[in-house]
C-alpha cells in the first residue's frame, strides 16, 4: 500500500487520539502517529484527498507532506 506523510497540528495525547479515531472510522488504513514531530504516516489505498478530509475532521491544521518511502 502507498504510504503518505501528513503534518497535523497535535499538541497532546488527546489530539493524537482524535487522529486515531477518525482514521479507524475510515477503515482500510494502517498508520503511525509521531506526536513530538506532529506527523502522521498512513498506509492506505485511499486517495490523498480522502485522507486529508478525514484528518481535517479532527479540527486540526493538516498539511500533506508527500509520499513516504
């Protein structure tokens, strides 16, 4: 599955839990959350647009960084 890296404005565990919640609800994703660096790496067949819209449901600032090797 393609991996995509996103910047998400997360400041605490509550923020990262919100990210995990919306991604688990979407389904079809595997992800790693790097809270100190405010990054989320997602393995998914979903489009980048779908992933961005899903992450934005947290109310946080989200930016697509790019494909991750």
